[in-house]
């Protein structure tokens, strides 16, 4: 592989699917122009068992089992409509083992939406370290279930993975446990600068030069630290910060109110622009209820910013609610770029593509020289979005649109 600086390097970027466009873009951003399918064969036996093969020179009998000696192998893993997460996870383990048994010095798994993070604790107090004290109701939720996140981490380590990189993982338990299993070589990247750059340089929200009329909102106490850091990264001294509280009466019913520890109340916020941040969305019910609750401020605009967008059909239907003006998300689940996947929400969707950002972070971890870009993301927006003017590809083009 050759870096953008023109320097050759011993790095091989592959995926658990040879036609994964996200992985291909990460590889390209790192300077690897060879097709992933030309580097690894996703072989499958007649009995359906998976047996990947790093492709080597057929005439080379001197380096059998040493094809990857001295190299770092990066496995880029994302969700897919073609394979289940179980299949993809098993593929990661087998590819990592193939890399190590063929001489790889280091195996890095890049999984932007870390698999099995929802099973982040088990049916005993000792199974999962949380930032809160687990009561009997919390332990009961996991009664009969496995602590799958820990199992996945241990299996990855056993298979030969040395480093794991993910984006905005929400679970304290997962973060602590992966850090322990990988002896500190776990990287949970939070996209503060990417969100901040887009919010500061686009016309998605209206506010004064020091943040007058802008409100940042955390949907619950768990999101407070993330939103406070976003507040600091934006650097708008007159913006406001509010925190909501949700009380769940059962699996699908929540009541929203202003949290008693919220830094600001609703006083003086009428007509403000609000951005509600969260790490993930599934059913969309809490998001819509939060936005409906915030409607009492009579906001000029309401934007929902979420890192992992894997809403169900039901969720997409809910989020078409007029309480949400626009949805800002990342392509950690690349299928969100599909217009059919967006459905009726495509007029609200803005997707920030982060492959180049990940490539830069990988270069940092591997201590590789690189051509650094301060705002390494691309923008995908449907022409159905009212703010669409023309196809935008690079973050630097935002200033042209704003002027």
C-alpha cells in the first residue's frame, strides 16, 4: 500500500465482505488502490463454511505462511443487508486468525458500530461495570441472557485481533471491558470535531455569532458528558445547554421532563434553534417524544443529531413527525446512504461520511505519515432536502454554500 504522501507502507486493508463500499473508501483514503477482492478471497466451501484466503503469488514456494510477515492487517467491518451481524462477526474472527497464521504483526478491527454492544452486562452484579449502581430491576433485565459483549471481545482477542477501533460507543461497561481485554489498545472515537464543523459552517441552524439563540440538548443524563463536550468544542459562549429526563413505565412507554440537574431551564428560550444529540436511535419513540416536549419552547428549528442510525421501519415512520426538522447522522451503518432505506425521511436526512476521518485516525495509531485534513468528512444529502442546492462532496465546500 502507498500513502497519499507517496511512501510505501506495510498495511493491508480488507473487510469481511469484498464489496463493502465503506471499507473500500477507508482503504482508498489510506492510499490502498488495490481492490479488496484482489487481496483476500472470501472462499466458501460447499457445506457453507467460510474460509478466507489472503491471495499470494502462486509461483512463490519460499514464503508459504509468511505472506503477511511484517504487515499490519486492518479489517473494516460494518453492518450489511446481505449478511447478518452474526455471520460478519464470525468472519472477523476467521480473517483475523488467517492474518496472524500467515505472519501479520498486527491485526486491527475497525468496527464503527461495535457488534453486541447492546448486551453490555449480564444477570449478575459482577457481569459489567456501569457508571451507575445496578439495582435488582437492572439485573433482572438480563436474567437468562449472556454477557455477549465480553464474549465477543474475548473471541476477537483469541482469534488474533490486537486493536479495536469504534465510533461513539455508548456503553461504559463495553468501553471498560474492551479496554481491559485489549490492554488499553481500544479506541472509541467520538466525532466532536465533525459535528461541530458541520453545525458551525452549514445553514442547518440559525443563531448569533456567539451562539445566541442556540440550545444544545441532552436527552438524558447518560448523554450529558457527550453534549457538554460538544458545547465546549463549538466554542459558542452564549449558547444554552439543557438536559431532559425520561421515565420509562414499560418497554415502549416513556415520559419526558426537564431534568432537575439541567444547566438551563426553558426561560428565555422561545424561538431558539435546538439540536438534540444522541449516540443511537432504534424505534425513535423517545426521540419524537423529546422533540414534542421541546415544542413548548416554540423552537425556530429542531435538529436531531445521532451517530448510529439503525431505526426500524416503525422508527422511520415515527421520525417523519413534524416535530423533527432535520436528522444529522454518520454513515457508521452505511446502508443509511440508500434512499430506499431512508424512505420518507430522505427530505430530512444529512449523512456525514467518515471514512477519511477513520483513515486519518488509523494512520495516527500506526504512526504513519499522512496528508492531514482538518475536516475529513464528506456530505450526502438528498435533493428532496429543502436545503439542497447542489451535490456537496467535501466539507470545505460548506463555506461556499453559506455565502
